[in-house]
């Protein structure tokens, strides 16, 4: 396999995802999220195209079983700025639809709307990621990503077009975006989505440095919680289990209040999940 790979989140012991493949139409991403877990890829914030992408996707598709699930994308955003010009994601979608695979889109990009004609023909679900509603926080956390308002509008648009949609409210920063949980879930519920996926911030050491540069006071407040009281799992630093559970239970409660199904992502708390999949793939075909 070349550009379509088996989904393997660093062999994560806490991953509860169904078997799926991953396709990143681009290498790297220009949203520049300070918490990005994919920055181990060299020159990550200088996204580039993949040579002969469509040809390579077609070749890989010959090797995977009919009806497989392909996630687009996990280590970049399929709707980054350069995609407006090159439309590589659109070209991939066409090929995947022809092959009849199931597609799970994961994005913060709002020009997914451009591809609505294809999404309507596909066996697809879309998850749109959001981590804050606050403009000042967003500017520091996800400098080049579309605004939260535009992302919520996009979710609403997709729901109105009858595309199955979930929202990834993640990562949640303790003592910061944690305080937005009720408002965030309310805003999400107003769009009409039926599924929310959440997780807490789980930094590697290099990502922790980014947090310290952007939010020195927050990093100081959280240092002990992550590095003395927390746990290290799969190369990432986790909050103590009870703290993770208390944050995610708040999201789960708000979701229940609004009649939204809920799941967690790599938290070791499967008991909080009320949906049939953790990643939103169960929405495909609904
Ligand atoms: S959108 Fe995703 S892949 Fe892109 S920088 Fe942000 S976290 Fe990383």
C-alpha cells in the first residue's frame, strides 16, 4: 500500500476505532494548530501535494476489500487552503465513490461545501472539528483554521443537505476550554448534529512547549497535573484518569441533555460512549 494506509494511531492501546484505512490527500497542513499531534512529520506546516495522487489511490484501492472504510484525513486536513486551487481531495472523492468504499471525512475546512454534489452520492459521514468558540483562544490555538462560526455554519449546511455529520469537540484544555463545555454543546446541538466526539489535551513534550509559548500561565498551572499526577501512554502525557473522566462526563451530560450521542477518543473511558462507534463511522448510511 502506498497512499492509502491501514489506520494505526501509533499502535495506540486506547484506540477503539473500527478497522479502517487512512488517506491523506496532502502531506502537512496549514491550519497550524498548536496541539497538532501530526507534527512529527517533517516540515509539517508547509503542506505539499502528492505526485500522481489519483493514480496511486486507484492502485491502492485494488488491494483493499470492497466496502472498506477510509478516513480522510487523520494526519492533515483534506480541505486546507491549497485544496481550493488543486482540488486533490475532490479528485480522491470521485475515485473512492466509484470504488464504492465507505468514507469518513475529518476536517476543520469549510470549503467541503464545494464537494456537496459528491458527498450526496457517497457512502459518507463527516466529522467537523472544533475546540473553542472564543476568537482570542482560536487565534492562538488554531491560527490559520476557519473561524468557529464558519465551521458551525458548515455543520449546519451539511445537516440541511442530509449528510450524516458529527462534531469533534477536541482537544479540551483543562481550566480553559473546559469552561466552554455547556455553551459549546448547546451551539453544536443548534446545528442538528446527532453525535459529538471529545477528548482531552494529551501533549507530547514538543507540543507542551507550544502550549507554554502561547499560554505560559496555563502551562504553569497544568504542569504538575500532566507530568507528576498524570500518566504517560503511547508517548503522550495524559491528565490523571479521574480528571479526564470528570471533564468528559461534563460533555457527556450536556450531550444527553440535548439528545446527542457521545463518544470519547483514546481516553480509556469507553463507558462514557453512547454511540455505536467512537469515530462517527456508524453514521454512514443513516
Ligand atoms: S487541522 Fe489537524 S492536521 Fe491540521 S494542524 Fe490542525 S490538528 Fe494538525
